[in-house]
């Protein structure tokens, strides 16, 4: 187990937002600075009320369009503001006990990036008259991560914003970056900022090997994300049980970043075929090992479908009201559900490193023990249209105070025993 990771983020629940969309910034770069980043300030208390104690920001650096085509990592995107706006946000977040992690796009850059405009070919990968791009996107030019100047640049960027108060980094598309790059950069970053938390976006692959070779604290747990919504939709808890076993294996060497929604996928309320299962998905997220993230808006049961087309992210990255008071009435029940489950997690910080053990498994019912040392909870789920009796093992006390080896579950319901 990576003790750095466990010690520093054991209590963290990230509230994840995509700033350019959140503040309603235009889709293309503006020449003048507009101080929209201040629109996040009224939402900091909302994040704390939710139970979050970390703010995970999407891209905030100067870019051509969506933030992932960065043109200057040392400048706040003019559509969001300037460095004074960033400093004010960091101050407001830290005064409320919110850590702040930034989104580092270091695999590729936009074509207006200074070194690309200057024709510094050694910063990139020449490819048949043009340059290698990220997953076929013409505007996203892949950096040459073997160039010492690129290594030095990335190191300097990461340290620059940590010097200015950021607490960590999410490394975008880390799966596409050679692990040897991070193995060169991160020791230099940690020499200056030993408490910085750094995790990588990894969709598939050997998570544990990537963490070890790159020197990351963690990676994103996409396998578990898929298993949660897929099991609920298909009535197949065997898939989730298998993924929980895999999750246990990852926890032997690192604590994954867990989620049921983010800025790149269809929103949870749209992904799930039955809206009643939103509660079950969040219950799973909050009762297993990991460092959880809540994608802003999911706690209000917002809907949005990711589409594979230009503008296909717009529905999942909408503008928020100027103030939480502008939210509609329909989402507050889901907000209170999140508060309840995040509160449970804060009462049991050992859940960060907990392992799970399946106690009862059918297609449509699942019970698992989640434990660390002598501490344990039992979670039981039923996604059937009929009530179900689920085995939970002896010694678990339910809300009624009874001690039984089984629990009765209503249709499409969940329960946590031992809290």
C-alpha cells in the first residue's frame, strides 16, 4: 500500500467540475480577460454542504476551445479570468477546508501552442508532413515526451501552480503518456511539493503497473465505473462482484480514484435505465475503497448524454446558475442522498482503504461486507421489482436494533448495516 496516498487523501471526497462549461464561457478563445472564475465562489459553500472537501477542477489554462487544446499552461484561460482570480479561488476554497486539484493536459497541446507555432519540431512527432495527434484529433498535437525540454516544461508547469496554492493534479490522458515521462517529472515535483496528490486518467490497462512505473498516487477506476452502471442496468450483479474482486487487488498497491460520473461520460441519471438506481450507484461508490469524486450536477440528478460528434460534450458540461439558489426543486432529494452517504463515509474514514467480500450474490441481489482491520459495514442491494430476503451474515445490527443474519429489502432499495 502506498502510505503517501492513504495518509493524505483518506478523508477526501472530490467535487468535480468543468469550469469553462460551469461558468457559461463561450466555446472559443476570447482576446480580452473576462473574470468568470469568480462565479465559482457562491458554490464553495454548496460543495461543503454536500460533504465534499476537495475541488477537482477541469482545465483552466489558456486554450483554443474546450480546454484540452492548451496553448499556454502558465496563463489562466482569459475566458475564466487571470491569476488574481485563481488566487482568490484558492483562498476561498482553502478557507473552507477544500483542497484544490487541477487538470494537467500534458499529452498534447493545441496548434496555437508557442513551440508549435515557432516550428520547434523536436517538441513533437513529425508524421507524414504533419505531426502525430491525439486519437486522430487534428487540433491536438502530441508532445515528444522524450525531449528534455518537454520534461522540464511539464515539471515547471506543475510546480508553478503548486507554488500558487494548488494541492494536486489530475493528469489528463495519462494512459497515452509514456510512464517514463512521469517517472522523470514526478520526483522533481515531489521534491518541492511532497504533499501534492497526483493521479492519472487511465481508462484501461494494467492499473497497478502504470501506478508503479509512473510513480503516480492513483489512477481513475473506469473498470468499476462501468461495472456499477452496467450491473444495475442489466440485472447482473455478478459483473459487479467480479469487479469488486479486481478492485481489492488494486487496493493492495494503491487506492484508486472512484466515480460514477465525470465530464467525459453520460451523466449517471441518464446512464441508468431506472432512476431509482441512482441511489444504489451512489451507495456503492460511498461504501467501497477508493477516493470518491462526485461530478457537479450528478448530486442534483441532472441528465445529459455524451455523443460522439462535434459538440457532443455540451449536454454533460452545461452552465450552472449564478448561485445554488437558482437550482430547481427536483434535484434536492438526490442532493440529500449524497449528503447522507458522504456523511457515512466521513464517519468511517477507513472506507478509503476498505476491501469488500461478497456475502450474497444473485443476478438482482447483492450483499457485501466492506472492512478494514476490525471495522466493518455490510451493504445490501435489491434491484428486483419484488421484495427480497438477503443474507448478510451474523453480527450486523440494522436500524431497528435487531441482530439477524438476513435483511428484508423492498424493491429497488439498499441498506447499510453497522453504521
